[in-house]
C-alpha cells in the first residue's frame, strides 16, 4: 500500500520560515543588522509584522536563524577533495554564484565588531575555526614537504583568511574588475609547492 505524504501545519510553518529568512537575507545584506528592521523584513516577505514575530520573536532570533541556515547551506560542504588548493578554488568559484549570501556575510561580519552585535560571538568563533582549519591543512602540506621554505602554517592561515574575505569584498564592489580565483591561486602558488607527480607512483 502506498503511503500518502501528509502536508500539515509543519510544512506550512517551514515554508513560511524560509520565506521570512529569504526576506531577512535581502534586508540585512542591503541595510545591515542594525538598520534593517523587522517591519522591513515583513514588508519584503509580504506578511504582517505580527505574523513574522509569530515565527521569530526578536530580530536577534531572526539573525541567528539566518546564520544557522547559512552554515547548513555552506558551499564548503560541496568541496572536500583532500587537496587544499583545489578545495579553496572550488569553493571560491561556487561563492561567485551566490553574491547575495556573500554580501550578507560581509555586511554582518563587519558589523559584528560592535560590542552589542548579536552576531559577534558567532563571527569570533567562526574566524577562529576557519584559521584553525587552514592551519591544520598547511601543517599537512608542511609535513609532505609542500610548503615553501620559511612559511609558518599558523601565520599563513591568518593571511589566507584575511585575503579571502578582503578580495571577496572588492569583488562585490567591482565584480567586473576583480577576479577572486586568480588572487587566491596566485597567493597559494607563493606558499604551496606543486605536488610531485612521481610521489604517487
């Protein structure tokens, strides 16, 4: 017997929450967290403010849910070849297909330096996690004799984190003039030596 899928209140609620989050992405990316109001999010989502606050009690709740969804949909989950250079370039290429999400991340991460920003802890931890992940990958390359002489894994991990965010910001401002992929590849070529083809034989 074929079981019929039930479409109850949960399905409608999930759809409405996604609708609100899509609207919040637009508003916060355009105006930032502090300037973007729940009323504006409700307007973009084409619903009443009371309907919106039924799903998200506060603007902080909405922001944290948006950041959580961003992590769940992270383009980093689409990479993972085991080759740091290939993974970085693949993710950077994917990022260029979602400029609105990159804009949101850029705006909110810059705003989070203020002490009262609800995303401050999130971005502080995220940057630490990213740097730590890069450091581990560069340490693996060092152990495989693929780091250029004098390159420190911890230091270079901070450098590529800063470069990536900074060059993406410039790309958002001048997408026709800034090539994120070329900048990242050039940097990585300076610190990572090519793999020895004979090593795998």
